[in-house]
C-alpha cells in the first residue's frame, strides 16, 4: 500500500512522494537480516499479508 502524504519542501511547495510504501518495521528488519545473510533473494514481499514470503515457483512473477 502506498502512503498517501503531502509534504512541503523548504520553499513551501507541496510535494506528493510516490515511492513511499507502508511496510511493517519488523518486515524491514527481517529484510535487512536476510540481506546480511544473503537469503533475501529467496523471498519476496507480499503486500496482501504485509510480510516476506518464501518464493514459490511462479510467485511472484
């Protein structure tokens, strides 16, 4: 899910970021740990359940 937010820059001009997403902090920590142990490529983020899932054949495409 993308975070819907409007932020003003230092000149007061509104900006709507498109690259921010809502991800539970625990999932970010898990992704960092899996990046460190080199297993992250075996996982993909599933936004329907808001967690990392072990990749299965054909998921995600």
